[in-house]
């Protein structure tokens, strides 16, 4: 489909969006990013270096380029109302309005909305705007809690009492959250991600993915934005039954219906982060955009015309008949700067060798004296595809090992031992 499409954002997720548009469409790509991503820039007819939250500047550029549609990658510009601004100027947007994006940007709104509409999969929770009351609740609670800021945290703001902090630590963290806190029962199980295209009424799911938030091998160390992900050739996961999958999908459908009923129809990408528990899937959180790195897995598999999908989203004519993914497994491995996540070293030169059949997605890279260098966040990712997980992992591992310089990555993502651990854990719970 011959369209002019604006991609907003400059990370690995947005590189995956731009690549999918270039592979599966005749779209002309324009882009806005706070820092130059060489992968996105190479695919764009024009690009603007600008903070994505400066929505008026983004809208001016979109209008100047005559784009037909925009797709928003990160959550911060959605919270800033970029979809509202673009739509007011006649530019359809694949990304929810500021109010609809509260599914991600306001955890209290999300939980209360689910409760109002009787949507299953809610953990027991309480919302507090008074620190003293929150601390009293923590003291009195019999069990472990997840302590969550109400607003955006970049995937790193949750503290788990009983795992990361003790009761005193939970209270100390709650005191730092002046804007409010959500206290939830600690969910025990295995996490999985279900992403979907949504046009306000219709929802089309993508393959299931599992992310690895912990920095170090064996799922140890501090939380990160995500060290890597995998998906399987049947688009399911071995510790998620068909009944679990259908339950998670129904939660997503009912959430979309509830938003429409509240007068805030949701249009864009809906990301459901689920914990598969003894009692079935529970909602850890919703995100109002593609995951990073999960976008790289699913968009690397997309066989359909991506521009046509975006067009149907904005028209409200989305159907599963228009969306096809290759029956392949994927493994994504993120390379990150030395010292990441606590003390990342920026400015270290890196060189990419022969990465074979893997797909390279640039994320956070700089240039110094004509050489590519690390910055403060995740550097780049490789996605391997294969008829089996083992084949996909081998492709991703070989590619990641080709990079020289001040970066490192987790070798264990996509390995059988880690997957077997997940399966065993789920069997023990049930």
C-alpha cells in the first residue's frame, strides 16, 4: 500500500516498526526521534531529530511531509497527547489518545476501570495517595506485595516485597512515591506478553512472547527494560495452555469494549503483560504501545502489508483475515553497554561483524570519530528466526557474538534450560 507514514520514536522497537513497513509495504517512511537511530534514518525519506514529547513540533513535521498516518512507538509522547494533536490536524494516528493511554500511564485508572466493568484477571489491589495510609496497609498486610508508582516508570519502577525488598524497604519505597502508589498482591507464576492490533472495537492478537527483565543469566540481578525475548513456531508458549491463552485474550477484548463504553475508544497497539498463575492469567499491566523488545519478535514474523494493517486500524475495519505471521520461532538478544543497568559506560567503540541471517535492530547508539559508540541505554538487538527455538537461538547467538567492543548480553535467552525451568515452575504451581 502506497502511503506516507510517520514513525515516532528512535529505539529498537521503532526500528522494527520501520523495517516492517519497508519489507511488507510500499510505504514511504518519515521519522521523528530524539537521537539519530541509523537503522531508522536509513529507511526514512526524511527524519527529524526532536524530542518525541514536543508534540507540536512533531505535528508540524508531519504536516510538512504530508503524511497519511502516524504510528507512535514510545509511551511518553502518548501521555503528552501526541495522538490528540495529530488527529486534530487531520492526521490519523495508530496510538491511543491521552485519555485512552491511561491504561498504561495511570495504573490506578487501569485497575479501577477493570473493577468497574468486572473484567477478570485483576489482582487484589489498593490505591493510596496518602503515604502514611499506604505504610499502614503494608504493615497490616498478611503476605507479599507489589509496590507500584501510579505513573510511568519505564518498566523499572515496581518493587516486589518478599523478593527485592523487605517490609521496611517496601514502606521506604512507598514514601518516595509522592504522586501516589498502587499496592497489589504479589503474583506468583510465569509472565508472558500478548500484544494485539486494536481499531477501537476489533482486536487481532499477535504471537505470544516472553521477556527477560533481569539483567543477568539465570534471571538474576536488577530489572532492566528487557534483555531479550523469544517466541515459538506455534505462536504459543509451553507453559500457557489454550485455556490460559483464551482467558488472556478475553481479558484484552473486554478491556477494549470497556474503553469504548466509557467513551474513550482504544486505537493502536495494546500490550497485555500477564502472569500465568495457579488460577490462570492475571494482568500485571497494560501498555499502550508495542513492547521493546517484543515488537522485534512479532514484527520480524509479520508477512502481511503492515501499512494496510495501520490503515484498517484508523478506518475501524480491522480483521484477523488481514494479519498473518510466519510459523517460525524467534529469539531476540539485546546487547547493552558495560556496566548496564546500574552504571552504563557510554562512549565505548563497538564494531559489528558478520551477523549472518539474523536481523539487526539498532537502539541506542552514538557516533564518535567516525565509529559507532555505546550510549547510556540498550545498544542494539539481534533477532534470529528458525523452524525451531534452537535454530532461532543459534542464529541470534552467533550474531550477538560477532559484535566487538564495550557491550555484553545474556547468552541464556532462548536456551532449553531456561525454558525447561519455566515449564517446571508452572507445573509446580499447578
